[in-house]
């Protein structure tokens, strides 16, 4: 089983979605985790849009990257926001594969609740597509 850590700034939306989708589609091949550089708590829109596709993330929590750094051996580190890519620890023991997937931050989107939901759904769908493609060729 290969461990994968998805990293973003707040660990409230994108990395949580990626973790949940990898758990759904990764089967016995992958063990999914997520963390943030500055955890902000689970965004309620994240919970809602994931529930819409049949995935319950209400039990997941925002975690600081320090929860895992030097404590859990990961084979893959995937940053899912540009800020995390710039500010992520440059050395991480045991990481043999590091990648960056740039997704827009739905939590930063300004607008009415329904407009925010639309943005969260767009990002959710992009992440799902990327996870499905990555599982077939994890590089």
C-alpha cells in the first residue's frame, strides 16, 4: 500500500476532496491523507458538495502538516494549491514522488452561497477527474 499526502494551505477544501476521492477510487493500492500549512477547519461547502456525490467527509478534520512530518512515511506528496507548493517543506524524508496540481481555491471565491456552491462543485469535479487519471498512472 502506497501512502499519498495531499497538501494545501488551509486543509479545508481541495486537499480534503482529493483525500476523499483517492479513498474512494484508490482501493487497496493507496492510503490517502491530507494536511495544511495553516489548517482552517473543514469548510461546510466541502462537506455539502462531497455529500452530493455520495462521499461523507464530515468526519474528516483539518490537520497541520506537522502531524505527519517525520512521523509517517509517504511515497507521494501532492500539493493542490500554488501557495502550498511555494511554502511546502523542501525536504521531506522518504518522499520519492512529488507533484503539484494547481486548483483554484473555492473557499476564496466571493459571492452568494449558491455561487460559492457552483465554484466548489467545479473544483470538486476537476479534482475527481485528476484523481481518476492519476490512479491509472501515478507519476
